C-alpha cells in the first residue's frame, strides 16, 4: 500500500463489449503473465495493489473488471454483486483477459491466475476451462454458483485457506483436496493457522494477518516462478 502505481487502466476487446482492466508492467517491460481476479468488492485498490506488487516481482499483471464499473466497500452490496455475477459472462471475460496477456510478445506461452475469495473460485474455474493457464493460486475461494470440472484442469494449483474462516469449513477444504487428488490435479492445499478469511487483504485491518499474508505471498511467488519461468 502507498507505493506509486505501476500500472494503467486499459480496455480489452471482448466480442461486442469492451472489458476494462488494470495492467501493471515490470520495470523490464516483459515477464510471465498473471491474471488477478477480484474479491466480491470489485476491482478495488487492493486488487490494483496486488498487480503492482506482482509487477515489482517481474510479472505482467492484469486484473479485469468483472463487475463492469461497479465496486463497493459495503458487504451487503458486495454480496449482491457476487450473487448477481453472470458466471458464463465472467468466464468469457477471463478468457479475453488471458488472450490479452498472451497476445503481448512480452509474455510467455502460459499464464498464471490468482484470485481471492470469489476470485479464488473463479481462478480455479479458469484453470479448468483454459488450457493456456499453467498455474492457479486460489486464496480462500468461494462462490456458490461456480462449479469446477477438475478433470479438465492441467494447471498446477496452490489453494490456500484460513484456519478460522467463517465462510469455508475444514471439511470443505478436505473435500476439495480429495477432489484434486481424485482428478489427478497437481495441487498443494494448505491451511494457515489462526488466520481469518481475507487475511491477504491489507486494506482490511479487521482480518489482515501480516505473517499469514507473507506466507501466502511467498508460496504464490514460488509456484508462479516454478511453473511460468
């Protein structure tokens, strides 16, 4: 937080629509591509901050605006936005964003995807749907209307959850881990002790956990550097 913005707002062609997004480039001007998927709040400063941090680590980071201009800091409104999200449209938006990254000659042949809460579940869905996704990081992913075809997932997956998550139970995490194994997905599932849901979000002092966030960030970088080159 507080660092000068590394990126800019851009528009992506997506059929008859224009998809707004935030793009952050590394100082070198090139690097592996990473798609960053928002929480239920929308494309808020925290998500842009994640893109900027990734750019400082050498990645080309792109965050599409899946709410098409809407964002909020009110949890009731955020819940309505999340449940009103048209999942097929959101997946088309994510495909367009992946294509935008791969169309740049500064990005390699595969991209990574990271998402938080709602975005974590969508990141997994993108990894199942799009063979050009080489690595997925799911931070405490949850969305009741996003189903996963794990048999189609060829990406390496890191799924990170919180021990004291009010939205996701330990049983849910165990079930997901078993589903990864049954489908043959290369997945690492971890639960960070004492952390709460949204522990990565440093704009929310009520849930942010600096130690847990550092652990999660290091694991993210390790996966993306190993899988994306």
